[in-house]
């Protein structure tokens, strides 16, 4: 007996699905789901340290750690959503219905002010490198996110890429201790 394939999901349907199985999923370009890898403990710890530092300057409700579902145009690994390690929203985001219900932003919405990704180890041929340095960068650039931080914790520095009407500028800032 053959089983019918599940209906391909749109991003809106992806957000509406029942999450009771306890698995975090990513949406692929073909509308199918794939289980998302779990976050490394060190990455979570780094984000909590950064959150603690940021809340001295930014309203806590505007900082989202690992929960923002961001709709993106598929690139490389065909993912239609990204879940940045940390995102700083604008106050106007708090009125958006998709954020009230599921902490999600659809393409075309006001972009987050800042995103931080903890970079996974790997050389330039690895999927980790391709995803963190190329695919996510392209997807976040398509969103016109003004500042993207790549936290390279093995090198103890935060690399911030800014796209401000021209070529990407790189800045190096010490990582949180």
C-alpha cells in the first residue's frame, strides 16, 4: 500500500502546523519539512551572555534568541526559513500579527535591526561554511538587514558585516567574555 505524500507547505502553513511532536523543523523550497539540527550548548551560552549585555541598552521584548522564524528566498540548501541565533527587532515589529502569534516575519516585512549568527566550524568547502558565510549572508542581505554579526567563538571575536548602500564593510569586535 502506498502512502500519499504530504501536501507541500507554504511559509504561512508552516507557521500554522501543529508542533506537538517536540521536533524543530525547517521548511524547504519544495514545501517539505526537514528536522533542524539542535543548537550546540556553547552557542546557546554565548547568546545568553550577549542577551544579558544587550538588555542594558535595548528593550528585552525586541531581542529574540533562537526563536524568530524568518521567511527567506531559498539559496544553496533550499531552506525557506532561517532562525537567527539572535535578532534585534524594531519597536514597530511588536504590532505585526505574525510576531504576536508565532514570532515570525514574512518576506517584505520591516527587516530586523540586527542579526547575530554563531558560525559553525568548517573550511570553505564545508556545508557549514557555505551556509553561514554565503547562503545566510545572501538571504539576510536580500532582507536589507542593516547589520549582521557573525560570532566566531573559536577566534574570540565578533565579525560584523554591514551593507550600507555599497560594498560590505567588515568590522572586528572582541567577543563577549
